[in-house]
């Protein structure tokens, strides 16, 4: 039995099933967090209220988006739409290995 491994190009892009960016703001002085929706203004308002209430002045904003990596169908042919980013990953193909007698 022989296993054939192929190298594929991969692309990574925002997950179309989950395009909502998750944000939150965290006070760097006490660690309190405020989850926000997609609007940055909500986190800014929370930080200003927190600063007024506690005197804490240092904050950090976090934003996260879900991404999905998919193999490019045929790395020798150009893709119909330019991918967001490509990485010539040196991993085995997710396709089933072929065998020969
Ligand atoms: Zn605080």
C-alpha cells in the first residue's frame, strides 16, 4: 500500500456563518470587563463611566472574529476570486489518501 500526500494552498477568511465581531473592554487596573456588541461606542461609554466611578484610567479593548480556513481547490489553477490570504501550508491533503497495489 502506498500513501500519496499532496501539498495544498489554503486560504483563510471570515467565517460566513459567524460574521459578528465579538468585542469587550477590560479595565487594566481592576480587571473588570464589559462585553459589547459590534459597536465600539458602547465599550468607550462603559470605560468612561467606570473611570468616573472608580478613578481607573487604563483600559484594553479586545475584538475577535471567527475565521475559517479552506483548501484551494486546485493550487495549479488561479482561483476565480482572490482569496483574503493564502498560505502554502506544508500539510497533508485533507482528501482521502489514494492507494495502489
Ligand atoms: Zn477598574
